[in-house]
């Protein structure tokens, strides 16, 4: 079978982990984006709630964009996958650090709720990302030569 006669799915391998990873990260973090500012508003007031909301939204957006950046890493050579993924993560953290520092320079924003919103939403997103990735793994049941069952 020639390359042109092959089905598209065979010629161009899909990136099966990207969509479940993105859904796995977004699904648990979106309720955090809603609940965290509400809890902060009840505990510390309006400006703290806005700060927590801003931190959570920025965190989720940057990490979601990072998952989309992983598509490029997965499309590249297999030998550089882990290094590329680590590079994407470092860029995400540097970008988030710069955003938090620049937002901390404002007078109306409260840095502690901003940082807490960023951290909680980011950790929940990352945990969901791992769960989404683990759901894509397939179990192989093979019999090796010389192995009796």
C-alpha cells in the first residue's frame, strides 16, 4: 500500500493525548475559577475576590495554551519529547511569574489572593492534566518469545 493510498489516520499520526489532557485540565479547574473568588469574597471582600479571580483565570489560560504548545512538541522528534515538554512548562512558569509581578505593581490588586488563585487553579489544572494523560494510555497484553502462559 503506497503512502497516498493509506488512510489519513495511518499517514499522519494523531495526537491522541492532547485533547484528553486539555479536557482533563479544564474540567476540574473551571469550578475552582468560580468557587475560589466566591470564597475569597466571603472571607476578605471584593478586591480580594477580583484578585483571586484574575490569578485563577490567568493561570488556567496560560496552562491551557501550554497544552496547545505541547502539540508542537509531540509532532516533533520522539527523542526530544520530554525536553520539549519541560521547556514548555518553564516558559509557562516564567510567563506566569512575569504576569504576577506586573500585576503586583498595581495599587488596587491584592497580591496574596492573586497568588493563591494562581497556585490553586494551576495545581488543579496540572493534576487534571496528568489524569487526562493517564486516560490515554493503552494496556498492552503481549506474549514475549520464550514466555509461557
